[in-house]
C-alpha cells in the first residue's frame, strides 16, 4: 500500500522545477493537499493501487485541440468514464476535436503525455488552454491530479480548485456533462 502524506515532499530540493512550482503555488495559497509518491502509472495495477491509496476521484486529464490546432482544451473527467471525442465536440460546439501533440502540451502546460494535469495551467500564462470539467467531477469532495509529473499524485478539494486555485491562475472553466456511453 502506498503512503499518503501531507503537503510538499521532504526531498523537495531533488524534485523537478515544474513539480516544485506546483508545491510552491499551493503552499503560497495555503491550500491543504495530500500527496502520494509512486512509480509512473503505466499499468492498470499501479493505477488501481494509487486510486485506493489516494481516496479521491481520479481524473482523466486530456489535452485536446481543434482540427486547425489553434484552440486547445484540458478536459477533466472521471477516470472510469469512456471518452468519446464526438460527444465532447458536440457539447462544446466544436468540430473534430483530437488529442493535442506532445510538443504543444509541453509548450502550453509544461507537461508531457501521462502527466497532464490541471496544475499545468500554472504554465499557461496567456490562457491559450480552455479548461473543461465534467459535471461529475464537481460533485465530488476531492479529486486527484499529478503535480505535472506522473510519479506523484495529489488529493485536493474541489472547492479549493474552483475557489482558490483557478482564480489566481486567471482561468475559468466550462462545465459539461459527458455520458461516456458506448
């Protein structure tokens, strides 16, 4: 079983600059968070163990773009929902959404595939990424996300996300309801 710890890691100085920035940001806002350090979550077994230990809704964080690659989106949705591009495109009134490429994700969010996170909005100073949140995420007390690296996961309250984290990032969000049905 993985060990859930409060706040920033003891080995903070050995962490990447992007991860340190997340902890600094949260601490400066006096946001309480719990943290799990773990192996990169490349298998369902590791993901399952992280889910159990974190005790929060684990979100899929998908970096998407329009066909022209001029509009970018970060979708937060429950990990157990099936993602249907067509369903999201219709909900947003955007045709042909697809996954954004790794270089653009790195440029806009400072993260790489497998590490996409709402915390990456720290790096989106020009507000080029539109945050989309599935309504089911907002129904929960806590959500889980990466601190921009996939070797740690954070548990943060939804209320802190909407009331304390997003305003200083100068990001609003759009709520949609995805059904994720086959």
